C-alpha cells in the first residue's frame, strides 16, 4: 500500500476555471489551467508541474463539488449582472428614444405654430396692401374730383369775367354813342 500511494500522481490543486467576459459579444468563456503530469522517476515522490494561465488563482482550491458550486454561483452571479446591465442599457435606450421622440414632436408643433402665425401675418399684410390700394384709389379719385371742381370754378370765374368785360365794353360803346358819362366811374365807390 505504501508503494501504491507513492506511485500515485498528485496534481497540484487546480485553480477554478476563470470566466472571461468579452465586451463585444458578452459571451462568458471558461478557461482552465493546463496541467502537465510527469511520471516520477523514482517511486518515493511524485511531482507534477502545473502551468498557470496569465491570471493567478486568487482562492485556494477546495474540495471538488464545493469548488464547482462556487464557480457555478459566480457564473450565475455574472450572468445576472450581465442581464441587469443589458436591461439597464435597454431601459436607458428606450427612455432616450422616448425623450427624442417627444422633443421632435415639440419641435414639429413649434414649427407648425410658427408657420400658422407667419401665414396669418402674411394674410394681414395682404389685406393691408389691399386696403392701402383702396385708400390710394379713393384719394386719387378725391384729387380728381377736386381738380374737376377747381376747373369748373375756374371756368365759372372766367365766364363771369368775360361777361363783366362784355358788359363794360357794351356800356362804354353805349356811353360813346350817346355821349353820356357812366354813372359809376370806379367799381369800389
């Protein structure tokens, strides 16, 4: 029995598989250390060389099923953390999308209200232009009417002047023919 125990190769305690999480794919990959066993040359002692991966084992290995339970618990915890992180990112993305949609609807509302007011302003300006044109036309018509009345008054005044001149000429001719002097010498006496 003693020789049988000496010939058994006792491997150094293995590190638990290390979980590496890649950022791009969010995949969990288990890496196990490489163990190379060398056959002992003498029967008294057995040696084993263990190559450790780049990351050193942090914990001392435990019994088989207990170690596996810890690893499985760690994997489950990491899986939960990954799911929580994915959920959080999803909720954040949804909230940002809703906010962006709300902001764009507010922008569209603002633009439509601005367009309505600008259209109303343009309509008012057009109405004012039409009213201005009407007022200008009315004023031009009034100017024409004033000019017409002025022409009529000038014509009446000229006609009266001609009548008075004709009267004066007739009176002067009558006075010359009769030799009498006119009763009124000047118009203001």
